């Protein structure tokens, strides 16, 4: 890794949780917000390069629970673009990256895949070859799944504000990822 590699750390906020028993793509939740941070990782150094941030108009109303958790409302999303209108910019942002990272990566990757299936672009997306889930990588700390706030506390002795907004979560994820790389928990 002498020249380093480009890595994307990302998070999605959604209209709900994935429904494992439903084959109907339209019954699955929608992404309301995405934030991606591109970094260059070289040896134990991680440097921010670029970011991609979007809110999306969705075809369903947000539940009171989702609005309470994320702080997003239907009004916040009303005049935002649909996911399909941002596909090209998102694909360009991901193009050439070698690794994708999320806290609970299977969920966020599945949410992104669901949106890509809806617009018939899942095979046209430049998926990074390497996948890192910080939930899985942090199991060694307490031998259980840690939410992002708890992982941040484990690594830095303090939580962080405004969890469950994509940018805030990715900023915390970036700090955790950098520290886990520094400690050798992520190579």
C-alpha cells in the first residue's frame, strides 16, 4: 500500500429497517439521506479528500419514530432530488475507490443496493472490492456489537452529538476508523 488507497466511509438514514421476508423492492425502506467521505489511507495515516452529501425525496411519508430519531421531516425532503437523479454523481464519487466502510455495513450496503435495484443500476455501480464493517471489527473490544456512539466512547472516552444524521455519524466513524487503523485493528 505504498501509494495508499482511496476509501469511502458512508452512512445512510432511511425510512425504516430492511424487511427480510419481502421480495417486493417497493416494500423496502428508502434512503432519505446519504453522506460519504472519501479518504486516502496510506500506512497508518488517513486524510480526508472529498465528500458527497444528499437528502432525497422519497415516495412514502416518514414515520413519527424516524422523524424523532433523525430529526428529518417530510417537509425537509419535499423539494429534494430523487435518488435516481443523483446516481451519476454518486457513481463518479465511488469510482476508483478500493474500500467501503460503514458502521453496520451490511445494512448500509443493502440500502444502497435496494436503491440501485429500483433504478436498474445495481450492476452499473462501481462497488469497491474491499468491505469493512466497524461493527464487526469492534467486536473484540467488548465481545458484543457496539453501536457507533459506544464504539466512540470505547476509543475516545466520550460519545458524540447528533447521532443518526448521516454526516455526524460519518464524522464519528472517521475518527473511529482512523484510531482503529492506528491501533492495527483494521489494516
